[in-house]
């Protein structure tokens, strides 16, 4: 009986703490602990919930995406939810993912991509014209940040085809823009940003779009929102090629892999070489390529079962631009 009470107490504690951390990170762009600490607590809560499903709170952070949209922005209801990704922390987690995929679909082909450390955005084009740009928010409702996104050079106001399409990607601050911004802030006596992710998120959630314009942000598009098959596309790699043709920017380091060994090689290569990139990444995203296989695998409340995010080990995450602990 005591054990059960202890466990219930721990679950309540973890829920409360993760909500506090999440609010600081998602809603205020000012995290109060490093990502590794958040990830550790989330892992502990997930493990308890898996053993004791009766202890899953309806608003548990394991069941929810991101944070509430800020009131100062108009709200955008996403036509299709903008989800999170399940995490992998080691080779075994990736092999388990591969096993699950193969059990459900037979054979698997993957696309490996860099996990850009910025914030997720959705861009809605109507007849080829950019009409709306939004944050992910809580996954169902995001913030309308169209004016800010329009200042980013890698986001065309007009596509090469007059398509009506939603694309999704990561808005980020390149390392050189980040260094310059913090030098300027230092000179002006302002508090520097802790890392490019916070700087990008803070820049896009500004009411004055001149601020976003001055921050030299960029984007990589990593998906077509909703049902990409209506455009005659039947795989994720096809969809990204189409996105390129439309004049948007995708990340060129992606690789199609036909075995889990190739996936592991890609992960090892970028674990070793990621500091040479001129933007920050916090992991690798592995996605099942074929749309039919993706459908077979389906979704949890929070993330697709056809993708997984491998997170770099915490001690390496702490070697970033600033000689201080990341995110604090
Ligand atoms: P996530 O960062 O683990 O993964 C989902 C996100 O990855 C997507 O929304 C997208 O924005 C991004 N992404 C980047 N490149 C991508 C690509 N190529 N393809 C698809 N998606 C790509 O999930 P999350 O829910 O956004 O955030 C959880 C993470 O945020 C945690 O693991 C933790 O590290 C961090 N976090 C930290 C704190 C803190 O207090 N420090 C609090 C909350 C969350």
C-alpha cells in the first residue's frame, strides 16, 4: 500500500514539475532547466505510466503537445494536428523502432533527417500565395505569426506553382546570426539569449515584425501538412522533392536508408560532425518513407508511430556556442 502511495506521489510531482518546465520553455521561451533534465523526468514518467496506465492523468505532459498559444496573438486552428515526436536515446531504442515498423509493415525504408533546433511552423499557401503562418502551439491551436514569418528570406511569398498547400518546417537562427545578435545585445546592455532555439522562438513571437526581420532567421521545410497524397505524392522523399520544386527550402543532408544499419551510420556520422554545421541540431529524425506504411503504423495522441527522434547524449549537448549550460 505504501509503495502505491509513494508512486502516486511521484507521478503527481513529475506532472507538476514537467508542466512548470514546459510552460517556461514553450510559452515563455525561457527554459529554467537544461533539456536533458526535462528529458530524464519525462522518461521516468513514461516508464511509470507504461507499468501503471491507471496513473496517467488526462493532462499528463506525456499526452500533450507543446504549450498554450499566447493570448496576444490571433489563434490558428490547425486543419491537421501538429504533433511531437517519440524519442530514442540509444542504438537499442532505434532497433526497437525498426522492429516495430517491420512488424507492422513488413519491410521498411527510412528517411533520416537532421533534427533542427528551432521551432515548428506551419505555412499555408492558397493558389500559390502565402496567406498564413503559425506556430505549433498546443498542437491543435497555434499562434498567427504570418507577418513575422513573411520577413524570412527562405520563405517565398509566392510558390512556383499556384497550389493550395500547407507545409511544415523548422524556423531557426543560424549560428552566425545568433553570435551577432548576442554581441549587439551585450553592447546595448541587454541580456543575451541562452541559445539559438530560444532566440528564434523569442524573435518570432514578437508583435513588431521589424524585430523578426532584423534577426536573420531561416527555415527548413520537412513535411507537407495533412494528406500529401492529394498532390500525387506517395512517399516522404517525393513530398520533400516537391517542396523543393515549389521554391521552398528543405535540408539537403537528408538520406534515404534501406536498412537500420545505414540509419545507425547516419546517426554516428552526425553525432561526430554536427558541430561543423552552421545551425544547431539536437538529434536525428528517422521517418518511414512510404505513405501507405505510415498509415499502417498510425499515431498516438502525441506523435506519429512512423517516426522517431534520436536525441544526442546530454554531455555533448552542453558543448554549444556559449560556454554555459545550454538553456539555462
Ligand atoms: P521534440 O523536440 O522532441 O520533437 C518534435 C519537434 O522536432 C517538431 O515539432 C519539430 O519542431 C522538430 N523538428 C526538427 N527537425 C525536424 C525534422 N527534420 N522533422 C520533423 N520534426 C523536426 O518534441 P517537442 O515536443 O517539440 O519538444 C520536446 C523537447 O523539447 C524535449 O525533448 C526537450 O528536449 C525540450 N524541452 C525542454 C524543456 C526544458 O525545460 N528545457 C521543456 C520542454 C521541452
